[in-house]
């Protein structure tokens, strides 16, 4: 079994990938990134998650990690070495991905976005626009030959919401969810409707602008935990795939271990 790990700004997401190519995801678990954990604490959580999915530490054959939070890497990597006896593969310079990054400075491409693009291109083909709805919202365009040509970065809906209630004294913190109606009659519903429909409109306008400036058709593949809210409210997203980054990590791992 391959343990795939996505260390993001909000959560560390673990995926247990089974099968010859890691094509079968047998379990996913989340750890809050913002909490400061020791390597022993991470190790205990990983061990418990394995047991919950019916695995032992000896069942983990290898580990691949993608991270955009450098300060977490030391203790998390140490937990993998100590509890699993494995030196994990880290997505970064020198790792073969199977796609080209042809933006102005390829080194600035987030490793998580890169893994998303690999997962989208090798699962669904190209050209493809990959939208990841997380702490930040990103759009990356991969052409038909497997080259990442452009990208867009903006705030995530939860990040925008936090700015709203943190910077306004009388507005409360609200759950980020799809509202029943845009016709709100109280502060809570007004905030939820405003956040949701403003963000949804931004998604649709962004996708339309990509269509306007790119010569040719492409599919739109969405991922990220917050993307689940929007997938049924727009016909501009072709596929919502919550496991896209794990598929990308499985492809990257296979390419580097042949």
C-alpha cells in the first residue's frame, strides 16, 4: 500500500492507495495543519488511521508527500521515518511528473497544483483547466500536449469569509454552506448567500474568461474540499474529483519508481 500525503495550509490529508498503480483509494483522513504536532504525535495519528482502515504499519510499502507548508515538513517527515521506517518521496525539484511547466518561472509552481495537474491530465486527458478550491483558489491550464501554460490564484471562500467577520465588528462567524435562497432576511443568511453567490459568480466568470482567451475547447476539472459545494450549481464544471491530488501523486510515484 502507498501512503500519499498532501500537506496544505489548512489540513494534512492522508490517502491510502492500493493496487499495482495506486489506483484504489481505500481511506482518507485529515489532520489540522495549524496545530503544532511533534513527530511522535503525527506517528501515533498515522498508526491509528492505518488501524481504522484495517492496515498495519508493515503494510505501508512507500510514502509520497506533497507539501506547501515547509515548517510542518521536518516533524512530519521524521514521523514517517520513525514509525514506518521509510524515507518518503517528496514532490519537488528532480521528481519526474510527466508534464512540462512552461510558465515564466516554473520553480514558483506550487507542488500541490502540480500534482493536481498531473492527476487531471493523466486521468481525463488534455487540454484541461484544473480548479482547486481550498484555502486559496487556483486555476491551472494544461494543454493537449501535457504542458502547464498558465495559472490563476485568488482567495478561497473560507479565507474571504474569515476576512469579512474578522474585519467587521458586528458580523458573526458563519458556516460556509450553500444557502437555501438568495433572498436572505437575517444577518447570518445574508452573509452565507453573499459569500456563496459572489464566489460562484467569480468561478463562472473566470472559467468563461479562460474560454474566451484560449483557442479551442477544454474540460474543467474541479477538486478541493470546498469545490463540493459548487459542482451542482454550475454547468461550467465538467467533473468534480475530490481525490484528484491522490491520483496525481500515484502517477508521479509510478513514474519515479519504474
